[in-house]
C-alpha cells in the first residue's frame, strides 16, 4: 500500500565500494525500522526468501541459524542435496537490532562479515562489510574463483603461450 | 597524453614480444614492485628496466606512480577495468538480494500495521 519507497531512485539504490585492499562495503537505505531488518536477517524462514535472489542462479536449500555470540550458522545452496555447496561460520557479535558479525569458515581465507542497521527518523541505513585477511583473498573472492588466479591472468597466460609458440 | 588514451594493439604486441617484459607482467601479477626491485629480480640495470617499463606503460599494460624517490609499478588500466567489472557484478547481486529483502521487510511492516489496528 505504501508506495513512497519506490521514489525517484529506483535504480542503483545499492552502493558497493572497495574501501581498502581488504575491505568491501555494501550500503543501502530502507524505509523501515531497524528491528524489522534485523528480524528478516535472523529468522531462517524470512532469510531464505531473500538471500538467494533468482538472478543468483542457485537456490538456497537450507538455512540453520543459532543467532547468539558463539552460535553457528549453515547455508546450503544447490539444485539438489547431492550437489549442495555449504557456507558456514560462527556469530561473533549479536546486538539486536543494530549489529551482527560472523566468520566465513568454508574458505581458508574467508572474510569477517559485519552488518549494521542504523535507524534514523524511521529509515534505516544497512551497511554490509566484508574484511578479508589479505588483498589476494578479496581479489579471489571477487573474481568468483576458488584458489585460482583472476581471469585476466588466465587470458594473459593464454596470450603469452600463443606468443611463445609462434615466436622465437 | 591524449593520443595515448587508447593504446593501439600493435603497442601491446610489441610490449609482449620480449621475454623480460612478459616476466615483469607475471611478477606484477603477484604484487606491485618498484623499478629497482624489478631491476634486481631480473638482474639488469636500472636504466634497462626503466626502458622496459616505459614500453609496457605505453601499451597500457603497466601503470607507475612516483612517491618520493621510488617509482612503483602495477598492472595497468586493463586490470582496473577487470576489477570494476567484478565490483559491478557483485553490486548487481546485492541489488537483487536487497530488493528481495525490501519486499520481505515491507510485508513485515504491513503486518505490524494490521496487527496494531486489530488489537
């Protein structure tokens, strides 16, 4: 009913910034109080409805969350259980309704993730921050490869191989 | 400067035709390095390495930045373009994800309003 949320800035409402070599930050403002964002983030049945949008191409099969400091979470993605990929870790900070932090333990160089909900005048600024242990770890994660080299090096390698074979 | 904004393909091929320059690109792929570090790794004179870097720079494969007396080299514009493309892909994922979150939160808001009225 309330259409004020779909104002002029319907596109690019989500901003992403690489704040440093090791840090990626996503921000977006919501027309809702922080406690509802916190609820949607920490209730598995609600979380499952938005964490894996269709454009991701892989559905979220299951979601377990023990939302308290030291509690663990586990997400499984995949077309079916046999091909599922798991993401898991531990909550390191839980401060309703404004802050959550967790580890990403599925990868050796996983990020430490923090999400904050800053409410002001009924609107809430969401800030999602990933800090990686190194620049290389962030690069790898961004390039969407596991332990591989960024794509452009593969291309360069292919080019070098061609030159090497054709050259001297 | 202006006429070099789009390095011709020829310059790239010329730059890549030399094994030292290919080695330098490989080395910079593992991290930034100063000209003197590169000269040392490739056992050549500073002047020789400067020439190679100049060729790579003109081809847009390497960019350099001088801080104090040290000139640092890194992979050039192409690399930055790749990174911009990765970040845009990541942003699109988050945009779709947060659109979906927005819908869920709107529902919660509407439900709260309704429950408030019913009470």
